């Protein structure tokens, strides 16, 4: 079988880019060339190029690995996106990525050049919550984060997101080139504002005048992104080969659903992302709360419950009647913390989410979602728990999710077998948990501002009491029995 590298000769039912790729120039640099940008940014941009054209093709940059470059360079940037609805799958070959660069594998100079190029008008980012080096408690940069620490000492040879952006903006300012717009596509609350705070902090430590210029000139719109995209595996690549008749090292499988809500602040222009269904609004926050609390919050609960009960995929959790009931309960509790959003029925959104989680074509590993809990829990669980407390609503679903994470943080199953937390703070967690064997001891060890249970929630006797009771149950009776009882409650 030949390798995918052009779109001629593909089967008729495989959708291909409806534009002349070579005729359109580059305009976006994307940092973090993973599966999610392929299923989301690249697909929306493909639709925009097909409908309205424009020099907006994407230069994809991997910051650490060179896997994406090895996958995409021989394929001329092309890759297959398999879109799986509950009723079947469809393949499309996406052409929006023009080329891929591996920053840490010889392409640093090329990355520097393309970030400085006046043609680059937008820099998009998917590096996951932990990739930025944010100080979540105080705002700005975390000087302990490895990339931030490196880039503060070597601002001319940056390796991290903040260092690269600040260095590129400094070069553009010196050359009289307008700055690019920065668009984060990660699941962080107020992602644009957080990136802005991050780069202002890093720039200010280097040159206050640069900081002021960035503060006045750089737009960082907030955005809500959504498309469930499991890490691809050999099975996905085999499916793509069967559907397209080509081998494709970069193939991914995602759901049919996708959503993107963006604040329309792009001083240097942007692609016609509406062509792919993107919604442009004044204020993204209500959409983002809905998605982070309902989808991602339930996802995290599903992930910890799933890992602890041996359910490998999200769909398996949804096939477990007790857990499916608790997912419904969580969705309703998260919805109750939201301010009304005109035109959106949270109950219907929750029903859709339950269907999306149960999608039989998506092998979305609970262990994948369980990663990086310290970076995810604050916006997914603690923030809505706080609002539920203020609103006098039921705290139990949030306490349940918190207890599950704390039990997960012990790094062992009920039968004593161990697993990796895959969390940037796993060493700190292990150190905090030294000698903590009881539920109150564990709760106290995992309390603290920033990444752990915030003290105001830990000090709330109702919330802490429920967390402690559930955690004690998990420790004494095991995950399955505790979950069965919880679902009966
Ligand atoms: C998931 C998200 O891995 C995770 O933490 O909750 O990646 C989720 O699949 C996406 O946000 C869906 O848009």
C-alpha cells in the first residue's frame, strides 16, 4: 500500500481538501502538533480554506518530540481524520497543515524564522494545561516550571511556549512588524487571559518596555474548544488504511461533534472559521464554564472512577449502570452552577454529552483523561463546587469526584497493584502523602492553593465531611462497593 502524500486517486467517499493547497500561503503557526489540533483547528481551517481561501495554512510545530514531523513530512502535511458518529464513520483527508517542524530536533531556527515572518498573523496553541508553565495560584509564570526556568535564563534560545512567544514578539517589535494574535486552544478557564498574563510576566522580567508594547498591541482572545479525540493507536491507523487505501502514520479518529466558540479579536485578520461552524461571541466565559464543568468535569470523574474500577474506556464506564447514573448526577449538578446561556438548554447539552461519552467507536482511555489531575481539577471540580456552595446547591457530586481523585492519587488499585499518576506534581503528591493513611490525613495532605483542594473548600465542614466519608469508604470497602452505594443514594 502506498503512503498518503497526495489526494489524487483516493476513494470517492473520502473527502479531500476542496481547494488548491499549493496556491494558498501560510498564516498560522501552531505550537503543539498533537491529535487535538488535527481534529479541531486543522479541520476548521480546512473548511475555511475551502469556502473562502486565504493565506492561512498552518505550520505545525512540535516543541519536544519529532514524532509528528516523522509522520507528516513524508505525507506532504496530509493526514486522515476519521469522524465517528454513533451511526458510523467517515474519513476525510485534511490539507490545512502545510508543513511540520520539530523545535527540539533541528528546527529551532526555522521556528524562529516563521514566528518572525510578517505572514504569520496568528499563533495557535495546544500544549495541554501543564505545558504553559502557569502559576495557577498567583497568575503569571511559574519560575519552577522547567521550560520557564530555562527560558528566563536563556531568553535568546527559548524552549517553551512563553519563551518562544516573547522572543518572537521582541523580534517583531524590533523589526517594526505587527504582532501576531495568540489563540490558546487548551481547556483552561479564560485561556487567552491566562496566556496574556503569562507572556506579560515573562516579558516584564526581561524588558518592561517590551511588556508594555505587548500589553498594548497583542490580542489573546479567549476560546472554548471541544472535540473528543482519543490518542490514536495502531487500530486507528489500520482503519484509515482500510478506508483510504493508503498508509497514514498521522491518522486520527475523533467524534463527529465539534464546537469552537471564540472571542473575535484578531487585529491582523483570521480565516473564515465560521465555515466550519465556529461561533464568534463577545464573551466566551459562559460557554467555557458549561464545557469545562459539564463535559470535562464529568470526564475527570469518569476517568478516576474508571481507573479505580478497571474500566479501560469511557464507553465502558457509560455501560456500567451505577456509574452512568453518577455521570448523569454530575452533569445535572454541574449544570446547576451555570448562569443561563440564551439559546442553550443545559439538560439537552447534558443528554448529548452522555451520548457522546457512550460512542461505541471511540476508544477513549480513562487513563488518558486521568493524567494531570492537579492541572484539571481546579476548573473542572473545585470552581463549580465553590459556586454550588454559594448557591446552596448539592455539593455531594463534587465531593464524590474529589474523593475519587484523592483515592487515585494514592497510585494503587484496590488489589494493591500500582499505577503511574502521570501528573506533573506526582513527586510532590507522593511526598505529601507520606504517612497519610486515613481519609482525614489524605485530605489534609492534598489540600493547598493552586493545584490541590483549595483551603476554603477543605475548611467547609459539609464539603470536607462528605469527601472524608466517601474517601474512607473507598479505602475500607473498595471502589466498586462505594460506587454501587453512591449510585443507590
Ligand atoms: C479530556 C479532554 O483528556 C481530558 O482531560 O477531558 O481532552 C476532552 O476530551 C476534550 O476537552 C473534549 O473536547
